[in-house]
């Protein structure tokens, strides 16, 4: 361990579970060695467009977007002012929230990649069995004939919660038999919601990696079962990457440019890496060197940071450093990162930072008070990003080295809200209490939450 610390001094603070900021020494926005391309993202986007009439039919909440699963991008000036007061600093530029907590169907960032891969698998089955042509109206996926057809097939996934929700809800709607293997960290309400949709939930007294391992093992033994692999799936990855062109349009609608003089900073909560990795990949393809992505992890579960810092990816886990992987940020409770994601976006990632659980609750309460927006704890991790970048010496060096410091007043910061709208009111009230000092939110306030 001493040798590790000598080579990577930041590990000393990480082992103590202190909040740290790590700047990626391999960051090179122009060094793209990935085999995935813009064309792959385009094909994913086209597939989602084909499914839009079906989505609009079976999920009426998507009617306003005509079956496209997307979330708002909003300015949060009151929260920005509150952060500046609490941390005694100025956040230069504009602070926005990407509201993936409000995504329809499953209420989290996982509605992107998870739902996309389920739809892709369903399309391939239908095409291979002569039930579909890509020129058909995909409304036919809502027919009893298609549901009967899919009922002979199975889908499985390992999850800490939100990925299981998105895959379980979408798969069950199509007619698949669905099994979600859930880790110890998964919230009870998520398990109950899945079961109410007809999803088979298997619970494990261990962490995320074990749930994935068991799910993969059972699926391999059944030729009718398709396993969605959060650790290695290119389809999940591309489902997330589709956001880039959409975000560009949202920024244009807000008259916010992204270029050398107007840098864009993105702060993404990270578990195994698939969601933030896919989004980073898409954004880098869209904005190149003008976008800078940072991943946020709990102090107890900084698996992606460790994998990137050491270069060992999934060959090393948080347990190797005496960390326990126990965090209330259930979507981020992952002990070992995705090797596929780490290798794919390692040179695209600007850095990682860690955040303590209690701070997530404090930020949760502050966002509710200031903006009437309610997120689950893990979704608040992004808010510490601009604070770390401005306060930490390594953050200041990054801004100077990347020639960004002179243009920060024209910068745009986007905190990615990864989940929260489906959290039951009584659970959200408890989250709020944990973040409040001598203050209890009223039931009316909770009931009126966004």
C-alpha cells in the first residue's frame, strides 16, 4: 500500500474518505482512439425516432415530446447564489441543471441507455422473425401479436436500482419476461415498483458486482434470455450518447454558445461509468475540446476514479484500498468500474472528484428550498463540481493549463440531475429531513414537488 501511495499521493486522502479532486493527466480532447463513431450515435438516434410513435402510444406522458424521451435544461440562479454564499466564492458564468430526474417512464438518466437497449433488442427480434420492416409504423409494437411474441423471450439485468427500473418497466411493457438482479444497496421502493409492473426481482445481500455476475451467469444458461450488461454494453453507451445533439439544440434555444470563449463544463454522478461515460463520449463528439466533463463519486465508492488514476480499470476495486462501498447514493454504490467505458473515454475525461454522503443531503435540501426541485441523494453529487474546480488548487491549475481561466465569466456549468421524480413522497420527506438543520419540510411542500 505504501508503494501505491508513493506513486499516487492522492490515494492517501482517498483512503481516509476525504473529498478530493483528481485531474486526469491523460486528458487529451483530440486523442480519440475509440472504434465507435458519430455514425453509431446517429444510428441510435434514428432507431429512437422509429420507436417514437410506439412510445407515445403506450406512455402518454411522452405525448408533448411526440414519443421522444427527453428532459428540460433549466437555469438555477437561486441555487447558484446559495452555493456562492455557503462556500464564500463566485461561480463565474451560468449554472444550469439537466433535469434527467424528470425523464418520462422511469425518472432517471437510465431512461436513456436502458430503454434504448431494450428497444434495440426488441427491434432485432422482430426483424429477424419477419414481423417487422424498418419502414413500418412501430406502433405495431403495442399490438397483442407483438406482446405475445415477446412473452417467449426474457431480459435480465443487474442493478443498484435505476437501471433496473428503466429496463424492467420498458421490457414488461413490450411483453418480455424480465428479471432484475438487485444489490444490497437498492432501495426497497424501487424493488416494490418493479414487482408492481410484473418484473421478477432477485435480491442479493452483497454489492452491485455480485448482482451483475449472478445475472450474467443465469442468462448465459438460457438461450431465450438476453442479458443487458451495464459493465460492457456498447448499446447502453450509445443510448446515452444520443443526448449530445439534443443538448446542443437546448443550449442554442437558450442562446448559449459553446466555443473557445464560451467553455462548457459538465458534472456527472458516476457509478460503474456507463451513463456518464456515454454522455461524455457524445458530448466530446459534438463539442470537442470546448466541453470538459467531470465525474462525481461518493467518498466510500470512488471506483471509477481509482480505475482511471491507476490505469488498472476493473482490475482494481475500492475494497483493495480498505473502502467499504457503503453509501446512501445507491446508484453510485459500485466497487469496480467498467473497463470498456474507462478505456473508451479515459482520454476524454477531465477529472473526477468525491463527495461525502451528508453533503448530498444538504445539497438536496438546498435545491428543494431554492428551486423547488427534488432529487434523490446520488443525483446531487454533480453540484460539488464547480465548487471543487474553483476552490481546489488542482482545479485552478487545470483551468490555467487548458487556457480556460480567462474565459470563465462566459462559461456554462451543467449539473446532471440523474434521478428523483419517482421517489415516493414519504421517502423524499425523509431525505429532506436528513439534509435540514432544525427544519422539517411540510407534507404539502413534498406533495407539490416538481
